[in-house]
C-alpha cells in the first residue's frame, strides 16, 4: 500500500491552494460568510438526522469551509446562525428554521 505524503512543505501546490481558499473566504462579505456557514451546517444536520438515503439529503458538507467560516464569524464578532430542524403539524420533517445564536 502506498503511503500518502501530507507534509505541506513537500507539496507547495497544496499550500498555495489552501492559501487562496483562505483569502477567498476572508474577502467575502459578512452575509456571504454567514450564508455559506448556514448552507454547510444545514447539510451536516440533515445528514446526521435523516441519513444520506433520505429525501432531505443535500450532499455531504464541506466541514473545512464550514469551520473556516465559523472562525471568520467569530473573528468579526458576528453571531453564528443556529439551525433548528423542525417538523410540520403532520409529523413530516421539514428543513429548517434559522435562528441567530447569541
């Protein structure tokens, strides 16, 4: 089995791509960062609650981007949105109500 090399100093192309990704997220507006965080968190909560074979599955979350957006929100002293999965009166699960966590 071939061992993968995860040392960033030996892969400058990965380091450059990572830096570009960070700069792109930093250049986003507050609303764009909040929306991106909310979108990835929605995917994660839907996956955890209903599973990937559900009609509520919206793809796998990009947790790296989600965590970076969360850090940016914290650095900018903005509240992280709190996502709550709700159910309709009929008992069918519905996604989602968004509250601001303070």
